């Protein structure tokens, strides 16, 4: 545990209850305990509670296991299935359950509603419930009405917004090094919330609806930025430009910035896909067509089909072709496969007639139906493959022995969708490298005559 984590402390610790031991809840519970609070984490899955109470965590997140073990040892962190035990001494409860999209794209707040009602029904004192989950504007007010109706007459329930901005695989670092903490509070007297985080952290205090919309808008903008980078990469392929250089030049402008401005197989994970859909749904609810966000979602939805078509063109078809796919998680450094672009691409390739054999060092796909084979080594995956696709940005994929891979493969084509490989080394191995926005030269169109025409 680094010294930065040890030095961050609150001056007046609280007794807290965190509902949910998923990515958000477990990270929040462990990190808040590390700040000095006394935290009960309420989780319905008794088997998970048993494992967590022994310091075993069900997700991969760098540094999180160490935090859980340390705060179990000092008794600032405990896990339980019993709501009454979890809320007994807590005046603040943090709701960290899922808000997945419904079939129509609207957010499903039923888990959130149930979690809050469970706490209220188990409490004999006033409560401040803090919504960490991503919700549309107005949700905290609606939930407050539901919870207050559930509570006994003498109990007062306040609902506030405190959206999380943690990146998977960097969640612990992000918690202790925030670029902003957003607190949405309509009741100024709720001073307990001022004690949640160290006073010198960058805290933005605002009304609930604004706080709720900050999270939606942030993720929608990131999705737009990724989709723009992918469209620009496609344009570079068409005109014979180098997307890597073009995007680096664009990102060097401090008004724009380079983060999330790289071509790839599309955005995925638990946040961006559902949050941009939720953002669009909020607009629809007030009769506003959010055209930029809708276009970004459309670009991302089509991404797998577009990439598969390019692979098919290079390989001369996909029927009966064997494709080695490196990467299944939605990004490197995590085992999370929710809305993974890599899996989406694999499904499209299989549907087109290809046999896909995949490798990922950590991806969690247990219990999920998959139309491809998964093996335990990248070298097993590439045996007799007609093409190799690198779809997730794991560091190890840039350090593989491509001389050996060239001997194992039947074909010679490598499709690096995340820019992890060295073009020189692949060329020396006799492999053909195709990237996004610079390597699909078969798509290039001459602009010379068009430009001459425009100039006349």
C-alpha cells in the first residue's frame, strides 16, 4: 500500500453502511474505511459475504484486496447480509447497486429503490442515503419520496447524489486522487456529508439534479470522443493518412486533450454504453433529441460490423477461416467483459462463418454463453490461424514472440485494433500488420483528381 493512501484521512470518522459489494460498492467500502470511517458493507449474496469476510475478493482490481485485508484487520470494515446489523449505528448509507438499461434503453432503478427501502425498513433512526449509482436527473427526489413513504412516521430520510468516477483497473488510485468529488445536496443542513471526504479534496457541492447530470454528461462526452476518434481513423484509412499522427496532433491541443482520443474496437464496460443510452433517454423524456450523443452511440454500435468487414476483405472471406482473438475483457487491466467490444467482434466473426479461438489473461466469462473457443495461451490460440486479431490493450500482447507466432499461424495477417504491436518486429517476422486508420491500405481512395477538381 503506497504512502499516498496512508496519508489520506478524514478528521471526523462516520459510521457508514454501503449497500452492494460489486465494483463500485466494494471499492467505496474499502476506500472509505481506509479514510478512517467505520463501514459495514451490506451484500445479499451470503457466499460472497463469507469470502469477503476472509479477505477474498471476487473481482480483479489492483490494490483493492490489500485494502480489504488491512481494514478487516483493523475492524474498520465488515461485511454482512443482515440489513439491521449494517444500519444499526450508521446515519449515512451509500447505495452502490446497479442501474442497468432496460430493453428500451431507459435506466432501471428498481435495484436502487429496493436497496434503499431495505435500509429504511431496517432503521430506527433518521437516515441520509447517498446515491453512488448513475441515475438520471430527478431520481434522488423521486427515491426520497419512495423511501420517506416506506419509513416510520418519526424517521426522516434524505437522499443525496454522490456519483462515482472510478475507472476499472485504476479504481483505488482514482478514489484517493480524485479530479473532483461531486455532492448533490438540496438540504444544506446535512453536514454529515461534509465529513465523508478529506476537506482538502476538490469537492463540488451543488443541487441533486446537477450532480446526477454531471456523471451522465461526463460519460456521454467520453463516448462521443471515442466515437469521433474512430470515425476519424476510418477517414484516415480512406484518404491514406495516418490516424495515429492525426489524432496525436489533434490531442496536443490543450482545449481537446489526448485522453480517449485513440482509435479502437469501440467503447465498452459497465459505464459508457449504458450511460450514453441513459443520457439519450433523459433527453427523450423531455422531448429533446440529443443528436450528437445519438450519433456517437450509432458509430459504436456499428463498430464490430465495420471491423469484421475489413478483416473479411483482407482474408478474402470469413467462411471456414480460423481467427485467433487476443483479448476478451473490455479493456486491459480488468476481468470485466460487460459490453466488451472484443466479444461483440467475436460474435460477428462467428456469425459470418469464421472459427474464433480466443485468449485473455483474466476475462471473466463464467456462466455466459459464448460462440467461440477459449484457450489458456496466446500461442495455442494462433495455431493454424488464418488471421490474428488483437482486440484488448493488454501490455503482454505487445511483448509476444511474433517470430514464433508467424511459424504457428497458417496465414500472415495481424489486425491490431489497439496499437500494441511493433510494426518493425512484425515485418521482420514476415507478418502483415493492419491497424485502424493507417494499415487498411486496400480501402484508400485517391484524392488527387478530386483535389485538382476542387482547386479549379
